[in-house]
């Protein structure tokens, strides 16, 4: 991984170390085909839930992994930040609630 990617992972881990697991369970859905491993979601996640990893199957060389799902607070910042619609939070649950 590049230096910036390693730094993004390290910063995320430091943020997570200051948090506790979320009281509410949230579901994160990643669409690997759309993810280009840019790390914007890793940078913005306030709880350090996400991490980057080297992914030879991705044409950009990196992808995201949901490393600590228990820490996700469902804020959706990752979903809003992703330029490629590659990550969704509580998508199925909200679809059901919305009756769609
Ligand atoms: S912001 Fe989107 S494209 Fe970028 S790493 Fe995260 S999920 Fe992948
Ligand atoms: S919803 Fe919020 S806490 Fe959960 S992974 Fe996305 S940015 Fe992180």
C-alpha cells in the first residue's frame, strides 16, 4: 500500500481506539465492483470502522474492508462521501421500513 493509504488506516485505527462498539447494530454493504480504493470513506469514518487493503483483483490495486462492523454508528458519512456509490449503510433495513 502507498504511504497515504497506510496513514489513513493508522488514523482510522487511532480513532477507533477512542470509541466503544455501537449500541445499535448497523449493516454496511460494500459493492466491490464499484470500489476504487480511494480511501475517502476510511478518512471520514469517525469510528475507524473501515480499512484499506491491497487488492490485486481491483484494477486500482486497493479496496476497502469493513474491519470493525461493531463500531459503526450508522452515520452514513461513508455513503455520502463515496464518489462511486460503492458503500451503503442500513440499505436493506431502510428499504423495508420505507415499504419499497
Ligand atoms: S469512498 Fe467509495 S470508492 Fe472510495 S474506497 Fe470508499 S467505498 Fe471505495
Ligand atoms: S456509517 Fe459512519 S460509522 Fe459507519 S462505517 Fe460509515 S462513516 Fe463509519
